[in-house]
C-alpha cells in the first residue's frame, strides 16, 4: 500500500493529534449545525478518554481485499 506524503497545504499532517484537534475545533464553529457540534463533543470525549483508534484503510485490487492498518 502506498501512502501520499505529508502536504504543506494543511496546518497539521492528517491523523496526527494536532490534526484531529483542529478538525474538532472546526466542527464546533458557530456556523456548524448542532448535530455536528454534538459529534465533535463525542469525538473529543473519546479522544480524551483514549477510546479513539486511528486507522488507515485501503484496497488490495490484486487479491480483492480490504486492508485496515492501525496507526499508533
């Protein structure tokens, strides 16, 4: 499986704690719906309690398999 290199167009590399915190903060902006804000709170609580597992998924087209890798 080939991953794309980090990009400089984002303030944080995707899937880092900083990136997750940035996404949560954007989900809580005043112009987002209450449902999105509630989801942001659930994600934030799960992260703070160590209940979030970061994964990357891909497809092996040769073997017709879905690949799931845990990110530490």
